């Protein structure tokens, strides 16, 4: 598999280099499950990389291999130029202090105040007491919780708890932040706020972020690079815009459908034919990013004598560019439709011809 | 009640409290580390020593399932070795301590096991070593449960201390049996029982109040 970014292959370009990582779990009945089946992955320094995949794909094992919370069976884990798998316990503990981690369920100490929780990572790293107080205040200011310093976690909302988790992770000045489904327990609005905070930290502190999630919305909102995992293997990776607009693997496409709003309504799917019919409509699924997504696609089709009816679709921001996903029913001259699809593909659109339906299927109701 | 009787009651109360406090403190010193070991030494735990853990678990269970009155008699040689006698308050403290250690070990074990496993992940991810995990995570997070367990142990010790009275241990139990029962003095028996109830009540409410203050898991505490 190609590295995420080509042409930037100096050793320093990558914060994390995983090579040949395998991890096998032994079930009680003697069965073995390969959680990670040979992962080679380089994570770009200074970026936000999202690892996505269905549950059981090995995301969590992969993330926990990066700070060796779960030791892989084989392979090497290189973070910031050091091979963590070869370190003794004491050196590994010190190395972990430069890798922050936040969790789905926050994992805060219930019996410590907000400030006490943030101080914990500094105490564990052996900071002198006199320096801990000012650093904690700095971090609470960064995450906007200065007024909650003396509260206990039980009195905080989920979003506030995750802010404490972020402050705690960032306190010892890590070079890498690992996020383990960090927004999966939060409501959509809070998720957006936490993702915005992660973005801000990434931009302002230059911190490399590696996150795992099962939500494509999180990837779209925050990540630069995406890695798709299935059954312990990497099936696809690349810049988010590229993977969203041109997914190469069927699993990635399926995963994207819900997020892009291009799931075919069941009523139409039931009437779908594989061959064109007289006076029928051709159903297409179209994905476009950037300039193309913002261009007047439908009137372009109209100009070619094709009537396009929208069946489903959504235009939403992908990073700072628009990303359009839609399903349309095209009626008109068959040759003209083929020609139009050809031209749109040439302009960079990802188009899948889903099939053909009788016209009344798209005009009724 | 005559002044002599009142003075007997006062002495007996002091003896009982002394037995409970001394046995309680000694058993806590031994039981807390033992409970930590039991909680942390299983296969896949922080400091896996499954063989030793099973062996200690067996001894703990054996001690807990031995009826206390039999334990008192069975360890008389040890009691003599440690205190030079098998009668009196000091001697009674030995079996009381020995009976309370496995009890405290088990309550500490269960309190420590109740600490959310995610906290251990977080601590390890922050680079904590086993010692730091125990002192900065497990004990502080389990403190309310440990205090509740120690309260329970203290209440049990009050009951056991009355039982050692039957074999010459001194204290309120001894007084109740010798005066209240054998000399048919119901007012003495009533006084002994009342004092025991007050002591147990005080321990229970004091322990519960402390545990509540230490427990920050619910909002409003």
C-alpha cells in the first residue's frame, strides 16, 4: 500500500510509523481472531488522521498499539523516531508521557477536581509541584474550563468532561494526541464543539492527532487524512477529500453512503432494472468535491437536453470545501445521458450508474 | 446501680474499645496491602502472580470460614507466644486481629476491583508505573468503599470482642456473661447491651458520614 502522502518521504514527515503490526486474540473456545492482520501505516506529522471502520475492524487495537497499551504480537511501532516496542518498561513509561490520549468515556478520576485531574498527568510525569499549578491554569484556559477548576467531574456535562480529558492529555506537552472514539458518547452539537477544539489544538500547537471513529461525519468534520480499516487490514487510505469523492473500495463506499445522504430509497431500489427501458429514467449516484460541487451541475444537464430529478442528496463542508453527494433520475435521449455522464466524470465527478426505472417510479408521489 | 457496678461497666467499656481499636488498626495495616495484592495479582491484572494469589485466597477463605470461637481456641499457642498469656484484653486482641485481617482484605479487594478499568488505561497511557497507579489512582478512587468496608469490620470486631469475653477476654461481653447472666443481674445485662448498641451505632454513622464525604462520584457531595 502506498504511503498516505507521496513526495514527502523524508523521515521527519511522519510522526508515527507502524510496520508489520499483527495482533491475535485467543478466544475461550480455542478460536483465534486476528484483530490486526499486518498493518503498515505512516501517520503524517502535524496532521489529523482518522482511522475509520466498522466495529470489530481493529481500530481500537491499532490505536492502542501506537502507545503500546496493547503490545502487538509482531511489528514495530515508531513514534517520533523511537521504536516503542523495543523499550524497557521504564523507558516506555517515559515515552508515553509525550503521547497524550483521550477516551470515549473520558476516564476522569471521580475523586479529583477538574484541576486535580489535569494535574494528574503532570504529577505522573514528575513535574515539580511549583510548576504544576500555573500549567494547569494555562490548560484550563485553553479548553475554556477555568471557572470549573474546583468542581468534581460528576458536576460536569459530557462535553466538559472531554475538555478536562483533553487538558489532561495536553498538559505534559505531548507531540501526539490519540483519540479513542472521543466523541462517540457525545450529542451532535457537543461533538462539533469538541472536534473544533481538536482542530484548534492541531493548528495552534502543531500537535499531530490520530483518532479512531466509526462515524464518517467525524472524519469529514475534522480529519485531513483517512485510513479505512476492515477485518484488521487497511483497505483504503488517503486525503479525506480524495477518499470521499473517489472511494476505491466497496466497504468505503457503503460506509460513506449514510454520511453523504446518497442511500437509494428502498421503494426505488425494489423497482431497479439493470437494462434501460423505453421512456425510463436512469438513476445515478454522483459525488463531487470543491469547484465541481459548487458548479450548476443540474442546469448543465438541462442544457444537454436531459431532465434531472433529485431523489436524494446533500451538500456539506468537507474541510473548507463543499462536498456534494446526490442521487438523480435522468430522463432524455439515452445517448445524451451517456455523453453527459462521460463529461461529468471527465470533470472529476464520481458517478455510479445504479440502474433504470420506469418514469412513473420517479414522478409518482 | 451501685457505684462499683458503674465502675465495672466503665472499665469494661474501655477494654472493649481498646480491643476494637488495637485489633482494628493492626488488621487494617495488614489487611489493606493484602486486599490490594488480591485485587491486583490475578492473571491479566497489574501485577500478575496468579499462583500466589490463589494460595493467599485459600488461606483468607479458610480463616473466614473458621468459626471465631474455634479460631480463638485454636491459636492459643500463638497468643501465648505473642502476649505471654491466653487470658485478658491483650490476649484477646490476637484472635480479633487475625479474624479481621482476611475480612478487611476481602472488602479492600472488592473496593479496588470496583474502580473503573478505564482509569487504569488512562493512567498507563499517561506513563504511570504500578506504584503510582496504586497510590494516585486505585486507593484514592476506592477510598469511600474502603472506609465503608473498614466500618463494617469495626462493627464486626465489637461483636467478636463480646464473644472473646466468654473465654476470659475481658470487656463488655465478659461483664455481661459473668454478672448479667451468671449472677442474674438483668440491669447489668441491659446496660451492657445498650452500651454495645451505642458503640455500634456511633461506628456505623461515623463511618458512613466519612465515606459520604470522601465519595465524589455523585454530584452534590
